[in-house]
């Protein structure tokens, strides 16, 4: 079975094939609705979304990706409250049962790191990790790489400034590992206060592979040379309630507005996995470098192609 569990499982030939197919889907949607030919590549297949954590973009983009290519979709939006786990059942039991109902693929989001791999160990059908706590979010990493390719035109030799919550932001961990694994000579500048620094295991991953990176608290130091600026929100839901106010204050200190945008190169790309709070001002939305809404759209095309690959005969 073709499980999608970690960003490190991808390589460059896989990306090239996936993004080519995603581009075909994108071109189709660029046409007026009346001129679009329907796609039945997965006609009659069944996708189940099991989301133990709240989600809008990932959940809906998977659901609509499946519908656009002919799949039937069943979704549980808040499995934390509405699944049998609220009665004490285990994740493994839940997946064992759901997979026995003969869906073709299960997309899972869970609050616990490693949950997707636990699910895959007992599932009778492919599992796609849509985020496991502070662990990984591999399909977001694919979306992010595709966005860089389509916005910049290349993936090698990138200078990437990544800022915000680098400690708990799973999209950061997945993006960094994907860039290192699939792209040549990336260079990173990590921008955050000490309390939100990148996790040691990710830094060890970079050191082992001889990847150049720096850590700084200064946006003015990191932004001017970056080809890609990737900003994230503070993951307040992953911190104790009594500590959240201090992290909200940090968000305002590390926010991108018009002044920060002026530090960036004219050909740079500003990305954000969304949702955002105050770390990227709506004042910059109209700037052509602000790619985050296009990034969200590209995610649906990537997931259409990914579902086709996972269920390819």
C-alpha cells in the first residue's frame, strides 16, 4: 500500500511526476466551467476523512480533490468528540474498524505525533497523514514545494527564510526535510525568539547532511537575501493555557507588514500555510509577492494528483 506518512519519503523524480500531474489539473480549472472536461480518474473510489483536530483547508481540499476526480467522500470533522475514542476506544481500533468497511483511502489528522504511522500499522487501506500533532504534515510540504516551483520556476539553490513558531509548527519540519531531501543546495535562515527555536532533531538532520543554516531573532537580517519567505503562526493550542498570552505577544513582535515587506527582494515569494493570526498583516495581501492564497489553491491540485498516485493500479 502507498501510505503517505512522512515528508522524507519523497524524492525528486516523484515530485517531478506529481507536480506535472497537478499542473494538468490546474490548467483544467483555468478554463471556464462550461469548457472543462470532467475527470473520472478515480470514479467510484471512496475517500474517508478522519480529523481529530480542527481543519478547514486541508480537510476541504482533500474532500474537493476527491470529488473533482470522481471519488465519493465521507468526512468526520471532529472525531475528538464524535468518534468512539471519546468513549475510550483507541486510535488503532478506530482505524481497524473503518478500514474494514472497504474505503479506498483514509486521510487522518490527529493531535498525537506519530498517529499516522500507528494508523498505517493496522489499516487495510492506504493512510495519508494530514498532520500529526507537532510532528509532520507531508501533504502540506508537497503543496509548499509545488508553490515554490510554480511561483519561482525552480527548486534548487533556494535561500529560504522561515519564521514564527519553529518549535511546534509541523509544516516547518516537513518543509525543511522535503527541501533537503529533494532539492539541491538549499540554505535556511530561521527567524524566531529563543523560546520558539527550531527543534534539535531537525537541526541535527540539517547538520548530518551538511546543510547551511543560521538562527536569528532579526527579521532585518534574514529577509533581504531570501528567495522564499515562509511565515507561520504560533501554535497556541499546543502550549499550556497560562503561557499563551506571552506567545501572542511574540506573534506581534514577529509580524510581517508593509515595512517588513520593503525588506524583501522584488522577486521573493511570501508564503504561509494558513490560518494566520497577526503574524502576516492583511495590508500585504495585494502585493504580488504574497502567494499564500494561491498556495492554498495549489494544495487542492497537489492532493488530486496525490490521490491518483496513491490509488494508481
